[in-house]
């Protein structure tokens, strides 16, 4: 066994913490001891590259400074401090005058020192070789290290590197104090809030990870995934998610919510739905418990990318997990109802009834969704709608049940967190689903027979029996009992003068015997009448303490009938509810009149717009272009825009082209194309498709057999159109994610897309 080393002879790194005071007491602090320590330090400094600028500036000029050089004369920047001896310098060492270094500033003569040392090394090459003749190989290993570092820092070596074809690094490591991950989190969050997602991604990927090499945290990834989710950048969101897992970071519920939101906002709904279902399956395999917010994000994916039945599958899982349904839950169900253009309005009314049974009060967003359902969706089969919507409450199957004991704690916790209008009872989702899709399980003859039975048993008067079961139009959307034909005619006349108090299907307090059946409700104004028309709808919002906003009145402007009292009173209702009007509201009124072909009526809205202190925008002129069916009106609109100093955009030209194509006015089309050429407005894909359709002959048209006055000028238009295509530069449709990609990532994505398209070709 080796003998133990005495404590006095131990090195500092070998001393234990408890032995440190004793070891320090054994040190030699005399002047000779200090000089010996400096000599040993000078030897060890030679093993590494140490800036001579530091030695020249710090050490006193009485200690000579030597520059190390090899036998070939190449100077090495490794300064040493040696004790002067009578034997002279060692082989490979050249003395350097310390007075020169102490007489000038440390940074002023550095290049002169380098150049001078190199010149002296070349001049003394022969002398050094003679000195080295007596030195045997391997005898200097105890004094000098065999490892030496040479740093090419002069401009001459930098030029040599460029001549060899080596490129300089684009980015250098940042020096100085590094920023913390929380600082990057706040910076990225602020950039995303300013709609600068590309800059936030570059800050994270380049400065944080590559330049400063800061270890990211979960919050850094989650905030970026959330920013990608708001714009539907699914590919980047899952790429960050995978990178996050590779770094060993644990995703949180906020991360999963952001991923589901990215799938819901994706421009390609099928791809977004597949990604969401795959993520959901992964979470199920890991037994991950999702909170209510994450379930809402998943429900949003099903509502926007799938159908109502998939929403009910997620809703069953939510209720089974013990989550309490809120108004936001039903808002996603209504969004799914709106996707069904045939029966969506009936589905929305049924979902509304179930929400009110749970004691949940609707907010402004849900009321706006009901207006969207009335605008975009139909009521379906009137017989089925009458049976489902007008069924008495005691005939409906019970769809409410108390929450289990283990779920009551979740109800209390959610109420403590401030979730307003949370349901204290649990919804029977299966019974609700059966009633919602009732027409698929019941034969159509049964509701008709049941309806006729109810009508005959309820009324014995012949006047009621003679009345039709289904009425049409706004006055016939709902029919009251006990009204004969004379009374119905008087009701129609009174409605033209003043809005009548129609029953509101949104009001659960409506009398069961007030309505016999529902009509077809073919127009949006008829469907609005089922909800009490504009005044009844706003009164119902007031009862639920829901404040209408400008979006509510914009939707009402689309729904109210043309030339109706409700349309003329919308501005008064805006002032009554103290809602600030915007240009979009007036654009809606102009578009509504333009679609009816009333160009003068559309123009009459402009003075009211200016009176409110607003200015028309390009969307206003685009709505006016809808009514420009004649060439005179279209060219007048273009000249007015030119006088106003406004250049028409592609949307205005597309609207004018559509109006000209419907009229088969080829001279009108030619003038529009000529104006586009003068203003240098590049056509997009939609305009090219419209013009290609206009340039085609009808399928069964034979110009040699008969003369068609509408197609007399098609040949002239075709000739001008093909010449026009040669001089006009088309506008390429931008990729939805183009503005969010960084430069390097955009090139990589294009390569991937090209590789994916090659097998299909």
C-alpha cells in the first residue's frame, strides 16, 4: 500500500473541507514563499493560453515577461513569469523588454508585439537550432507540457480562412448575462398578443436555444403552442409539443388545451380532426385526467370539424367524469348545430330548451349563436319540429338527474372558482340525444296522426277546424287557437303596421295551448319571428341580464324583413341600448338592399353612415357593386372610386364580374378587365375561374344554326380576354401559414410539401 501523503504536501483540490483551516496554517507566507508560489504559477500558466494583455496590464514591470516560441520561429501567445537566473533563457524562450509594455497603454501596441515577436523568431531560427542540438528527445517532458494551443486571431489568419473557402458563422454566441426562461416567456407572450407569432418563434428558437443556450421550461413551449393554436398552425404546434417531450418536460393541461384549439382552428378541418382524435387516444392510453377547459377545447374541435353526434360523445364523457356543464358547454353544442343547414335551427332550439331546464342563463354569445342559427339554418320538417318543440313539458321524458355523491365536490369547487350558471343537476345526455334525433327513430305517420288528434280534441269550434294546420310567411309561422280567417287577415294587416306580440319559443313560460303547429319558416325573417322578432328577442335578452352588442344588432339587421318596421327601428334600438355603431353594421344594411337589386336604396344608407361620423371603406363599395347589374352603374362606381383616390381591390372587381356574367354582358366584362389592367390589379384564382366560365360557349350552343343576341359579343370578349391574360400577372394564393414561418423553416416546409406531392403525380 502507498504511504499516506502528509497534509502539508497535499494540493488544494485534494484537501477536504474540514482540513482546510489546518492546511492554510501550514502555508509559507514569507517573501521567499510567495516568490516560489509565483514561479510555480508561471510554469502552470504556460500550459494554457493566457492573454498577454492581462499580464502586461497587471504584473509590475520589474518582473520580466517572456514569450514562448517553437523551434521554427512561430510565436505562441503564452506569456510566462520567470525568475531571472544567470544561466540565461531556456531553449525556446525569448526575453521581452518589460519597459516597453509598461511605457505604453496595454491595448495600443499589441499588434506591434505580435509582429515583432514573429520577426525576431524568424531571424533567430538558426541560433535556436544550434541551442537545441544538445537536447535529447523527451528530456523536456518534465518541464513543458506536450499540449499547446495556437489561436489564429490576427487579421492575416482571418483572410487565410476566407481564402480557403470557409464561411464565417452567421450568428455568434451572445456574451454577457443570459436572460431567464421566465423573461423569454413574457417576451413571447407580448409578441403573440401583438400578432407577431413569427418573431416570437424566432426569439425562442434562435436567440434562446441557439445563441444563449438557455434551458427552456414548460411555460415557454405552452405559450408558443397557444399562439400557434389561435391561428390554426397545427404543424408547428405539434412540432413544439414533440420537442417538448424530447427535452423531458411534462406537458400540462394548458398544453393539451392549446393543442386541441390548434386543431379546431386549422384551415383543413379533416386534418385537424384526425390530429385531435390521435391526441385524445394518446391521453386515454396514459390515463390523463382532463379538466373542463380542455374538454371544452375538444368539444370545439368536434363542433367545427365534425358533427353533432361526435359532440354528444364528448359530452357523455364529460358528464361521466363529473364535470358540471356551463353556458360555454352549450355554446359549442350550438356551434355544431349551425353546421347543419337543413335542421340546424330546430336543433338549436332543442339545445336551448335543455339548457334552460338546467337553470343555466344564456349570455350574449349564446344569443348571437341563436341568431346565426336563424340566419343560416332551416327548421327541417315542420311536422317533426311541431311535435318536438311544441310538446308539453309533462310529456317530455325526464332528462335531469342529481349528480352522484362523488361529483358534488366538483360542483362546489367549480362554483367557488366563479363558474356562473353552473348546473347543480346532471344532464341525461343519452335521453337528450334520442330526443334531438327523434325523426330517425319515429315513423313520420305517427306525429301526423298524433297532431291531428290533438287538434280535434282541443277545439270543437268549426272555425278552428277549418283553419289550416300549417301557415306560411311571417304571420303564418305561428298560428294561435280560436282565430278564424277574418281574424287572421286582420292580424296580417296589423303586423304590417305594428309588430304583433308573437309567442317566443325561447321563453319557457310560453303557454302550451298558444300554438297549434309550426310553418315551414323558409326565410330568416320567419325564423326570427319564432323567437319573438327583434323586439321580443331583445326583451328576452334583458330578462336574462345579457347585454346586446354591435354583433347582435348586425345579425338582427340581416334577419329582419325588408321594408319592415323592425328594420327602420334598428338605429333607434341601438341608441336605446347605448351600443356604439360601426361601419360593419351599415355595410350589412347596404349588402341586404343590394342583394334585392335596390341600388338606390343601398345608396340611401350612406348619408346615415356619414351622419354617425363614419367613413365608408372598401367593403362598403364592394357591397354597392352587388347591385351594379348594368354597365352604366358599374363604370360609375369605378369612376367614383377613382375620384375619391381609392384603388378598387380584387374583391370589388370580382363582384362586378359576377354581376356582368349573370347578365351575359360581354361588353361590360371587357370594360371591367380594361379597368383592372389600367389599375394594375392582379387577378386571383376566383377571378380567373369566373372569366374562364364566361369565356366558354354553352354546351348545346351552335352559333351557325341560330342567332343568340346574348352571345353576339362573346367572340370579341374571348379575343380580348386571352390577350389580357398575357399581360396581367396573376396573384398567387398565399399559404395560410406563410406569414408565421421563419425563413429557414419555410424552405424546409416547401421541400416537405414537394416531396409529398411527387408520389401523387
